[in-house]
C-alpha cells in the first residue's frame, strides 16, 4: 500500500511537471516510451505497474495544459473535414461500447478507451509542437539517436546466455524467455530496452519509417554517419528479434518508398543510390561476416514456419467470420484487453460475459469488441488516414516534409493488420504519423511564409542601398 501511494505521489508530481510545459512533456513521452521497459525490468521492478502508465500521466498533463488552458498562439484549430468526422464518429462508437453490459463494469471500458483513443489528441497538438521544419528534424534526429544504445544493447542480448539478467522480462510474470526455437538454439529473441518482444518489434518498425526520410536530408558528415549506423543497427536488431514482422515491414516499406520516389524523380533517387552504395556494401559485408550467426538463426526460424500466408489471410478474413458471434454491438472496448484481468482482480470488478472465441490478430479483436458497425468505422477511418497522407504527399513541395508524408502512408499500410490498438509502443507512433496530416502542410506554410519575408527583407535592403548611393 505504501509503495502504491508513493508511486501515485510521483505520478502526480509528473502530472504537474508536464502541465508546466506541454511541448517539453510531449517530447519527453517519446523518450519514456524507449526506457520504461528498462525501468520495469532492471531498475524498478517493484513499481512495474505504475511505470507502465508513466508516459500516459505525462501526456495527460500536456493534454490538460493544451486543451483546457491554451495560449492563443499555441492552439491549432480542429479542422472540420472528412477525416476528422470519421475520427470523431469512430471515437463516439468506442465511448458507446465502453458501457456495454457484456463488460461487467464500465471500468473495463475505461481501459479500452485508453487503448483506442488516448493518443488521438496528438494529431492536433503536433502541428504546434514544432515551430519550424528544422525543429521537427532535430526532434526526429535526436529521438532516433536512441537507436544506437538500444541497438547495441540488442547485440549484447543476442550473444548473452538465455538466463542472463540482461535477457529477463518483467520479474514475477513467470514467462519463458523466447528463443529462436530450433534444436540446439542458445540465442534469445532480443527485446532491447522494452518489456517484451512484441513491444520491441513495433518500435523497430515505427522507427524504420521515420529513419528513411532522414537518410536523404542534408546534414553534416557526422550525422550522416550516425544515420547510417542507425540503419545498420535497426536492420540487425530486426533479424535478432527472430520475428518476420519488422523484416517484412522494412522490405515492403523500402519497395514502396523508393519505388514511388524513383517514379517521380528518377534522377534524384539514382544519384542518391550511388552515394549510399559504399555504405550498403559495408553493411552487407558486416552482416554476412561478423553477424553471420544472426542471419542463419533468423533464416532457420523463418524457414521452419510455413504459416505466414495463413496468418496474413486470417488477419483480413477472420474478422468477418466473427460477425455471427458479435451481433449488433460487440462485447465492448477492453473485452479482449490483457490488462482487464489484472483490473478485475485488483478492484473486484464483476466478471464479463464469456467471449465466444479466443483470437490473437488485432482486426479480429476489434471486431469482437466493437461489432460490425464499429469495425467498419474504425478501419474505414484508418483507410481514410492512409489516403489523406498520400494526398498530402502529392501536394507538398518541400522534400523532407513530403518524404515524411510518404513514410506515414506506407508504414500505416504495411502494418495495417498488425497491432496498433493493443500495442504499447506502436500505438503512440501511429498517431504521430497520423498527425502529419495537419502538421506537415502547416510547417510548409510556415516555411513559405518565412522565405517570403526573407525575400521582402532582401528587397528592402537592396532598395535602401541604391537609394543611399551617390548619383553617377
């Protein structure tokens, strides 16, 4: 009880701290996302549950400051457009499902609301989070720099014994350490600083999408080398997870990203390819020589599993097979959430109506929770967001902003059937990508306005110079 009170006192202090400066708080949330697993596993395992909600408390303080006590020049108006209407409609259905009697208690619905909707306000905050394109670049550059220590840690984990403390999950959960699974395997499937393997996979995929636009952004030689190192580490760590998801996501993303850029500006992409060719040769050589064991372990695991096509098909088809069980309105948000079990035991919440089936893919879980109407609203919203990002990509003129819009559309497309609602790390990045719908056009207008003002100032200085010059 004392530990619980102490934890909530600390969280309350963080809430106040984040209220003081919402921009600082939002940027800090992305740092906490990367380190909270390390805190839960190694440094403060006794406070594992409060730390799980740490970033959410910090973000809550930022929400209160931004939406309830805004400054006039900070507030970004909510646009009345088709995507906004879809987001609000889908959110309204989620709130309706939070009171579904099948849940047993609305408290479980609150947990579900947090999973579905808590990060949505970011899409209206991010346009004011960065005042210039350079600020956005610096934030992404600094955040992605965390890939270096996290990636190095992943390498250490892969070559460490299975029962080494560096490879443990959250103490007290009694979950076996995942290995590559074939006979004689002694290598773990790495988790980095994250609590579990699934969280790390989502982080790697989300960061890969953000990293690609930085590769071609003009920068100093030092930062160019750092970005190349990050690409190498994120690729190597993806293999070390033993999961097909981050590798397939990276391959499909690159095909779409560079394919579209090649069609639009072939001369630029070919010149860029020539510049990065030496890095590609060095990275491939390092993979095949220094980390050959990693590639072999990954290939053995992938080749021993032949269920990829079935899993992808079940992700799309499975939800429609569930509609005979859901009826009109489903079983309520939070019905399939793993945390609902802990919530019920801690608060004595009544037992829910038993689910007719147990299902793992997220699309099926969403279909069970929201029912057919909510399923169409939720995934219709997600499709509209992808289309909106593609429209933004074709409209923008500034290369870095345009590349970010393309990255957002592609990462959301290739991870469409993967977890987002029930994913502790990718869910936050998903809504960051979605915020590009509003942030990127706004930043382009800001940069155009600044360029226009600089041109006017130059013209004024030119006329002043010639008006002061002596005749003749």
